[in-house]
């Protein structure tokens, strides 16, 4: 299984996110996917950072700051 790009991740329907995560975990590509998104978040230009943050949030893996 190939690691999807950020736009492909954002195109996953919300109800399909659990299956998307499960299939990538089973295929052992989930950690590469998250690692790449984190790298884009930390090292990319503003547009890349925004897309990476949106993709992580879409997957339910974004930073959640609470009170």
C-alpha cells in the first residue's frame, strides 16, 4: 500500500476515516504517513503546514489543547 499525499487524506470521507486508519495500520504505513505529515507541519511552507494540520485533524490525530 502506498502512502497517500495530504490532499488524498483530506479527500477521505469522514465516515471512512476509521477504516482508512485501520487499513494503513494493518499495512504498516500509518507511522510513515503520520511522520510525513508531522515533517510537513514542522518544516513546510505555510500552505504545506496548513494542509498537514488539516489532514492530521481530519484523521483525529491533531493537537488537542484543552482548558
